[in-house]
C-alpha cells in the first residue's frame, strides 16, 4: 500500500496500490513513495475512477519516466473515465497529450478500456473490475493470484454487488473497503456516495466466512473516530496503513 488516505498532510497519502513491481491500482499521491527506478518498472496502471485523489500523479509519472522507457505505460479504465482523462487532463491545456508524445506511433501512454466483471490476465495475475456505487463511473478491483485473492472496493457507498461478489469468491482472503467519513458527516457521505460507519456496518454483516477486512480512504484526523464507530460491527476490521504488504 503506497497510499491509503482520504487526503494529504504529514504521512497521509492518497490511494495507490503496487502489485509486484509492475502494476498500480490508482495513481494518487502515494505514488511519490516510489523511486525513479521503481517507477520505470511500471507497465500497467488500473484506475478506479477519475477523481483527483486517485489520478493526481499519473500525469507527472508519465512525464518523469516516458523518455526512460522503450514501451508506453498502459492505463486501464472504464471508457467514461478514459474520456474524462482525455478531455480534462491530457488535453494540452492541463497537461500534454502523452498518447501523441513523442509521436502517435510511439507514445508514452496508451489507454485500454475495461468492462465490469471482465477479467484481465497479466502473466497469471487475474484482475477483475467489480461494481462500485459512486458519483462518477467507478470500479473496484478483484486481484487474484490463483492461490488467493484480495478485493478492493474503490470509492463506493451501499452496493450489494460488492458483497455478493466477495461472498461468491471461494479464495477471497482480504477485503479492503472504504469508510471516508465518520457518522457525524453521514449527510456528506450520502451526498458524495461514500461509506461512513452507520452505512458500512449493515453491509459488513452481509459477509460470509471470516475474511480479513481493512478500512481505507479515511479523512485525515478521522481515523480514530471512524474505527471506534466501526467497533460496533460484528465483523473485525482494521485500519489500512501506508506500506502495508499483502501476500496472496
């Protein structure tokens, strides 16, 4: 976990997960934890959605390593997310269009559209976009090594598809799910389609089995309050922390 915070400040870094040494899930400020040499090894970036805390360092990443690589970085996202990135980020006004630099036939960046529940196989690592319920088109990701798997909710609120997907996954070992707000900000959570403990606890009760559950995307300064409120759940949960390593 390079970054798992719902904001920045001090040690807080926004969402970015590194798989092995060549795959990222999101490109939030957590990406800055990698060295230039480590960034050059990244071949694949899977984006959950277009909000800034999940894409902030993608443009700078490409600018930093494009000239050092022999092949483009491939960015996977929903078609709607790709359109947003093309129209509002890589548009020459906010940032150069790296799908055409240094030339269209040999770019620093290439996009690949993904579809919910359509699995990609990257050398035996199976990555499946799963449904999320957010204010813009969004997915979570199911990461499966073949031996065991981890499910990452992405930004979401009440979403029966997430829980049924987890319960139908025979080898799911870990669930990383967000709770961006504490209960005192439930109205904001509802309006922005995020979880808070009062919304998440009933959904945690839908889990079968005994997975390890980690809470991510908590707003800076709110971790203790959110975790105390989640203690009322019958499901044991832990806060996700930067630099945490999952093996599966």
